[in-house]
C-alpha cells in the first residue's frame, strides 16, 4: 500500500470515529455532534437479496483468497471425485495467475470483487476457513436456504482466538462482524474434543460442531505424503535433500523478524543430529508484512516458499519443522517427525495474544535462544517424542484418521440433495 494512503488513514482515524450499528456504518467527527450514517447492506438488499439460490453451487475461500490449499482444497477434491454435478467456485486474489493451481471443474472469481459477492449471494453452500469479513463489510447477508460450513485454519487451540483473545475483541467493529459471521455459520468442523470446546466458547453462538477431523490433514494418511513430497521437490527444484520447514507465526506487534533464529546454525545442528543435506524452507504467515528472505537465509541454504499455495503439502514434505506458536506444527504432529519450538518472546506473547495451555504441555522440545535450540536438536530423543505425541493426541481427543474430507464432502452432498428436493417441491 502506498505510504500516502497509510498516512491519510492514520490522519482520518485521529479526527473520525467509526462504528457499525446493525446494518449501518456510522461516522462521527470527533468532539462534534456531526455524524453520517451509511446503510452498508443497501446494495445487497437492492441487487442481491432477490437472486435465486442455486443449491448445487459451492463457493470456497481459503484465507482471504490465498489459493488452492487448506481444508477447502481437500474437500473440493472429494467433491470432484464424487461425480456429482456441482458448480464449485473459488474466490482468489488473481484468477488468471492462479488458474493453473486448480483442477478442471472449478471456476475462479476475484476475491472481494462484486462478482464474488454475487457468487456468495447465490450459492447454496459457503465453505470457508476464516471469517468472511470482506463480504460482511460490504453488506453480505445469509439467506435461509443457504448453508455455511466453517473449517477453521487453526489446530488444537494453542493460540487464543476470537472471543477468547482480548487483543482482537478490543476492536468493537471487528467483533461485531466476527460475531455476525459466527451466527451465520451452520456447521463447524472440528478435529476432536478439545477443539470442539474451544469453538463453543470462542465463536459466540456455536451450535453444530462436527468432529470429522480437518480435511487438510488427510494428506498425512494413506501414503499421500509421497505425492506431496514430489510436488514440493518440483517447486523448489531440489531432490534427495532433507527439508526443514520454518513457519513463524503472525505477531500483533509485527516483530517476527526480530525473533528469527540463527538459520545457518540450525542447519548445521540438523546435519550433525540427523545427517543429510538440509534445505531450509521459510513459509511466512499470510498477515505478515516483513520478510525473512535475507542474505543469511540464502547462505544457510534457505528458500522462500511463502507463495506455495498449500502449506499442508509443505508439512507433508518436511523432515522437520521449527516454529514459535504456529498451529501448523500441531498438524505436523500427525507425521511423527521432529518439530521444535523457538520462543524467545514467550512471556511477551502470552501477554499480547495468550495461549490456551503452556508450551511445555506440548510434545515439542522448546528453546528460548539459539544455544538452547541447537541443544534441543542435538539431543532429540525419537522414542520419548513419540510417546509424548501419542499422549498429547489422546489427551486432546484427536479424531484424525485421513477421512475428514470424505465426511465433509458427504455433508455437503447431502445438503445439496436436500435443497434440490425442497426446490422441486416448491416448484
């Protein structure tokens, strides 16, 4: 974003107060009685509310148009394999540039565009892994004959989310729309008992939680990891090497780069402990602005894979993972391969974002500095790690078994068939 636009927005915030009240956005000039109201749902009521809902249309979004990945990808694969006549629409940031990511049978529209809003207004099924903020801001409402299935992008609830996170709920306008998103949601897809409990508390008005497992984690079962590995090797142009995936999480104070570990030392430690030639793959969080693709990373044999659309394939291909607080490492846990937590700002992060349980209750070796991280790698004990992993998954009530996409697809197909029948009877 251009610097002058950012400065203009900061200036506007100093003199204008903004709030969302029902279906109105209210702008007030601070310290004056002057205010302006705008009905942000007006266009929806005028142009989209009366449009016919197509029961076999499914609109899918992966983290604000990021691309063909996460839960939506694996459910889409299952739906295409079913042979059912469906209109599957994905909203993406660059339809022309991202078309090659998608299989035949999937239509693309630009994320956040008027066309995307129209697709939502006419789709029988909404399938998402994040709040539909972009569209709710622009007045999207949900019709009675539409079904919204939420497949959240997190796992096992290490970071506090939504209504449990004070940093998030301090923004009353964000909270208003997030709560509306939750009220619109018909089904939540959970990976087990612990996550179900978090959903019920953190998402305000949760009723139907289905413990199907996360469809994205099917990639870790039934030999699918081998195919994922071949895709990643082709992407990075390297074979017969070991991959370390470094996945730093987003920090609300934007300090991730300051907390980065010594990647060259990590590579050396991995080689000493596990052997082989290691390549470091760095995957940035979608909300992070700073880059870790520095001269140090290149010297350490590292590569930027932030643009790779499916982090699950990166996880499936990785021989080891290092993160701070990213929930991706809890998906990786299903592989049984080594993962390490590097958390030099643990106390600060606890205060800023908050965790549902201490890091030391996870199976992962933990370090707060580079010396500690090197030691955790060199002293890694496979047998102890395996036992801790099994106990952790059992304690959280994990139901992951590689069939989550199949279950979710069947839910969608049953809903589509029921809605088709209702429309036939209505005709």
